[in-house]
């Protein structure tokens, strides 16, 4: 367990550095959107393209893994909505609570962590889960979030708007371009590839630092203390860090036993992806759609903090 903690420590330490930099005003809050833009539109797409182009196309088109991960994601969304809709919470907050429970921080944290532990072969299954989360799970939750104001007709319009948002997102396109490059055996010219490599290498450290800064900003700009409200969000954190990976592992094991063609390696990678903390970009989406961003930020913060132990335990269990 100690070697695993030593390997995961630098990743979570970078999140802490970003958090402290923002809290101590070393990093101005006004600089955070610029860091987000750099990561989302330059560094992370280059990293995903590089992984996609270096991964055999058959791994990127693993429909069985995509279906397994999608079913688990939909079950997590349904369970979280059912738990939170019992009270007075509206569809908007319930939907984004479900999204933060089902959407792991795969792009910023998961891919570099998994590659460090398992090797570059982990990138293919991890990218499959990213596509599922970006295209299907996010679009579904945004559609559900519109049920408060416009009923089923509004949900349909929200789904169409969500698909438009996916089309404008550079990350799925970078995966697609990487897959095309892999399938065609194409490699960009030397100077172009060197530029892509530089941006890709910067993705993980800048992204992790930015996660910490985003969490600090959300805490500083929200009303009330995070520690006092932890109990209200504890169920969502537990769903994210414990139930989600157990569900993926359990259904994956059943699918393997049933002879459905899933590889144990892919199920292991998907389980570790599900064990990651919540994706930080959910807070940005919740702010855009008028949900309780402070609540989402608290869930992200505590899932990130506790994942240092829970994710390390999952690695020790599976590898």
C-alpha cells in the first residue's frame, strides 16, 4: 500500500498546490479561467490525441466496454436522482448532483494516473469511458436539469442543446482525430508532433494544479463552510468513490463470467476510472445552468480529498 500512496501522492499534491495558491492569493482568481482554457482547449486535447493515435483502433472501438460503462453510469445517475429527489430538491440540482456522482475526473487525473500505474495500454479503455461520459451521461443530465422549467418538451430541447455543446467540445474531436490517425497509420510531421508532445506533457501538471485552484475558488465564493455541510453531500461522495467502482467491477465480472467478450484488463481499467474523484468541470457546467454550484464544488472537493486513500486502496486491490 505504501508504494501506491507514494506514486499517487504527487498527483494529489499538485491539486493541493493549486488549492493553496488560490487560497493564499498567490494565484489571482481571475487567472483561473485562463488556466482552464489552456487545459481544455490546448493541452488536454493534445494529450488525448497522442494517446488515441498511439492506441490500436480495436481498443478504442471496444463497444462491449462502452456498453458496460454506460449501463453503470446510467444506474448511478438514476440512483442519485432518486435519493436526492426525495426531499425538496428540484430537477436542476438533482441532475447535476447525479452528474458529479457519475462523471470521474478521467481526463485531468485518470489518464496520467492509470498510465503511470499500468502503462500506455490503459489509455484505450480510459478514453472509451471519457467518450461515454462526455457524449451520453453529460447530455442526459443536462436534459434532466431542464425538467423543472419546461417539462418534457424542455428536456428534449435541452438534449439537443447538450448535443450541440458536445459538438463544440474539443475533447471528443481530439479522440476522434487520434483514432483516425491510429487507423490510417498517420503521424504528423516532426515539428507538428513535437508541438503536440509539448502541450500534451503539460496537460497533467497544469490540469491538476487548476483543479485545486477551481476548488479553492468555489469554496471562497460560496456561502457557508464546507465542513459544516459535508453531511448533506456525504451520500453523493460515497456513491462516487465506493458504489460506482464496485458496480463497474461487479457487472464487469458477471459479463466476463457470462462469456460476453469483455477482457479482464478493460474491466480493471474501467473500475479504476470509476474509483476516481468527481470531474471538476461539472462545477463549471452547474454554474452555467444555474444549479447550486457551491454544493457541487463541495462534493468535488471532498471526493478529491478522500480519493487519495480510496483510489490507492482500489489500485492495491486490483493490481
